[in-house]
């Protein structure tokens, strides 16, 4: 049995590695995402941005003590309407005019504007008031740190769903599966080989992107690398099992594409890839728990951002193992070799 | 002689279509058995039921006296009509992969030599010609030293030379003692390769036996052929069986001299007359009323 699984496993690996265009796509997409992320979130970013209404392009920090405040980037604006629009859209935290009668504009809905206002008041600008200072402790979580597991998980999902689901439907459609069915190979052996092949590939790619992003963006890693790797392994198996279940009987690539997207899109939107679901309704949060990607991301973020231990993420891992076991069993049972 | 394979009352029903309608036959060990018929006759469905890749609506398949199962899958070699192989995989890797799937394995070098694939071992499957591809698919069917081999229209689409090379190959396999089940719609192929044939039409076997016996039963004599354009009148009064097909008149006769004497007054140009033995194509035409390539 192992000999047969190994034969199919190696054959699939060779086919994938030698298909240059697919291989390039599988490596390019994450690299592009990685550089996109580092471009968007990398570098030294100012904590606050304040517009200064003046005619000159250059801002003279000596003209007012507020302009010497650290961690605020000051940008000169000549057009008052444009600057006010940016304040309204939270693109500027504050707009100041530091002339003979200093004025400032603030969006009361902007949390950063609130703090920029305090900084302004403390700098000696009118109106003066005594401020009660609160101590806030805890490290900052950047969006890049938060979104990295989301992007890795999303890439893993695409690769597992399409890389397995689509390939099996293609094999079925062109008769390769039918040829295999006339050999002693069982559907279980075939499925195990496909899962193993995709697992090795996705773990290599994900590790590569994670290492690259970690080096370039210096992303937070509070937990244990082995625990994170385990999340990736269990997560990838569960996502491959979704792809296998979808492709277990389908004979048309178009239908397979539609079904894969039907699963793909809700997972991308509701599993917390790009934004947290904390503010979403309870129904949405319950529905999201049905998706393996939600558990993968919850577990990965817990390890990376909060330093969660294996015991702490055990419920998520257990959910993933259960999902995989059910989907793989059903997939193998209803698996169809022939397109007829 | 031992019966290698027996199909009993196979039926395959698709919604609104009875593709296989009570087909039964048996194949003796060591022979080449031909299943003939036009496209859509049900021969591929029949062999796929036997191979276990298409479930039958009813009926049974016996392999050496047992219901065909695990042993059959281990010992049968199969070449489908259309099989895609994996892209980016070489001939060597394809043979090796299929070989590894069996407990009973043929010697790699022997198969390669037998199927003349030595020069193609490192070639990508996608870059094979039609004949080379068929030889590879045959090699894949031989990886388990099969006792029984199924070849489903193996020479369709091949040029005449490649077809003849393939026939030599099939004969060499048979000489090694394997039993062969061949489906084809080429009558010359069946005549060259098959010891026994079954002719299928509309899901049923309409005739079965050795090609010689079938022809002897059906025909008593020779066939005189002449083009319709060479006739001067409608041949009324000629006492023999007369067919007309695609502008050719055929007269079946046991006494060629007497028939020619009768025909001569009705023919404008005697140079266009041909005399030949009846063949399987004639047999099929007479049995089913349409040509084999229909």
C-alpha cells in the first residue's frame, strides 16, 4: 500500500514541479503579496499625521513648539478645502493654522485626532487646560503583524482548494483516473497521495513566505515556531480535505471552479483574513466557525501575537482535525474514478 | 481448454438507452478474442464492465471461474481507447509508476524492448506521436505481466505502418501465452489478429465464432464485383444474390464461370470486374444492414 501511495505521490510532485507556469504562479503570488505588504506597512511610519495650513511648502519647526513634537509627521497644505476633506476622512489626524490667531480643526470621531489634540494643547498653543494623564501599557500590534497569518492562510487555501480540487477533476475528465482505477490502487491510497503531495508543497511555500516576511517586516512572533508549524500542517490538511470533498464526484472543470469559489469567497470574507470579526453579528461569527480557515487563523494569530501554547490552541486544532477526518472519509467514500 | 474469461448476460442501461443488452461470451485461455461492431454498438461499454471500471446494471463476469475481483485487477492489463497520461512526466517514469502499483511486476527492460521504447524513455508524454503513445499505453498495460490483456481500439488514428507495427507487437504478446480481448472496428485487424470474434450491434451479439467458420456459414462461394456505371441494364434475370452498395454491384456465386457468362451481356467494360473472397466486412454488412464504419 505504501509503495502505491509513494508512486502516486512522487508522480504528482514531479508533474507539479515541472509545470513551470503553475510553479511560478505558486511562488510568485505569495512573493508579490509579501512585497506588497512590506511596501504598504514596512519602513518607519509616523504615528500621527497633522496638516499645517500655510502657503509655503517647507515647514519651519522653530516657528511653533507644536511643530517640534516627535512622532508626528507635519504636512503643509495651501488648500484649506482639500486639507479639511482629509481631516473628515481620517487621512489627517488634525489640521492646524499657526498664525497670529492659531486655529485647528479636528474630526471628533477620530481617535488619533483626539490624541493629536492633546499634544497640541500641551505644546503651549491655546486654549490651555490641565490634562489628566493616563498610563497605557502593552505592545502595539501593527496591522502587518495581524494580517500576515491571514495572507498566509489565504494563499494556503487557494493552493489547497484549487491545487487539489481542480487537478483531480482534470484527471477525471481526461481519463487518467479511469486508467488508475483499473489498477490495484484504492481511492483511499490515491487520496492520501494527493494530500501528502500538496501538504509538502504548501508547507515549503508557506515557510518560505513566512521567513521572508519575518525578515523584511520584522513581524511579531511571541509563540513557539513548532506550534505554529503544527497549525500550518493541520490547517493545510483540513483545507485539502475541503478541495477533495468538492472534487470527489465532479466531472466538469467549470462546475468545480464554481463550487471551489463558492467555498473560497465566504472563507476569504468571513474567516478573518483581512479584518477582525469581533464587531460582526453573532450569526456571522457562528457561521465562520464552520470554516476551517477561521480556526487556522485563530490558532496562528494566537501563537504569533499572544504567544499561545499548544494546549491553548488545542480546541482550534481539534476542530481542524475533526473537519479533516469527516471530509476525507466522506470524500473517499463518494469518490468517483470515471467521468461517465 | 481453460476458460480465461466469461461474461454472463451483461446489461447496461443508461436513462433511455439500453447500451448493452444481455451480452454473453467466453474467452478461452491463450486466444485473441475480437469484439467487433460499429461505433455505438456497445463494445467499449461491454469491455469496461468486464474491466470493472463501469458498473453493470446486471450480469456477471468470471475470471478463471471466479467472480472478477482483486485477482483480476492484479492480473489483467488494460489499454483504454482514450487515456490521458500525466503531463511533464517521462515515458520511463510513467512505466515505473504504473509498475509500482502492482504486486506482480514485469521486468522493466523487457517491456521497454518489447514495445520499442528504448529511444523514448526520457521523452515527455506530451511529445509522443500517435504510434509512440499507443506503444507506451500498451507498455503500461503490460507492467504486471498480465495473463489477460484488453485492447480497446488500439490502432484507431494510426497510420498504416504504425498499425502494422502494432499488430506485430500484439502477436508477439500473444505468442508469450497471454489471452487478448481486442475491440476494433477495423475488419482487416480482426482478420489478422483474432482467433474468435463476436460481432455486436445495438448492444447485442449478432454473431460469434472463428472468422473462418462465420464466413463459411454465411457465404458459399466467391463475390463478383463490378461498378454500377459498367452495367448496360438492370440485371433482371440474374439468378444470384445481388447487393448494391456505394455504386458497386456484388454478386455472390459458387460457380464463377457460369455467373460471368450470365453477366457478360449486361456489362459494357469487362476490365472493371473483380472477383474476391468474402470478408468480415461483407459479413457485417449482411448481418446488420450497415457498414462497420457507420
